[in-house]
C-alpha cells in the first residue's frame, strides 16, 4: 500500500504477512496488483504502531487518485495503473529497473 514510508518497511510488512489482496495473504514484495484488487491490512497487523502512523501520515498528505483508501478500516482498492504523468517527477526509473533486475 502507498501508506508505508520506505521500500524496506513495505518489504518487511510483506514478509510478515501484514497484507491481504482480495482476501488472500500476500508476502511477496514484488506482487503486482491489478485494477479492481482490494488490499487490506490483516487484523493481526492493524495494531502495529508503525502501520497506524504510516496511515495517518498518508491521510494527511492525501492519497493518490488511482487508489481508493479507507484509513479507518485500513482497506483500499487499486483502481487503475497510473500514467507516468501521474507520478512524482523525482522518480528515477533506472533505479527501479536496477532493483527488479537483480
């Protein structure tokens, strides 16, 4: 989910089975969601302070328009793949490619 502050934190939460996609546990950091997929924080993980803090920060900053999020229930829906123009200008695509080519 877009509410986690760093990639390392996201990977750690994934590795600890903190998320469900369409009701099924997902523990693969590179798992690719599709439009319409429902993502939620598992009940056992909702009490983690770091996840609560990340949701609060994300709510304050505002959510992107291609993800619908309910921070109260820690659930969201991936609505559509964003276009490059929808993303931050300070993303270095070559670093992303390097990460996933390992």
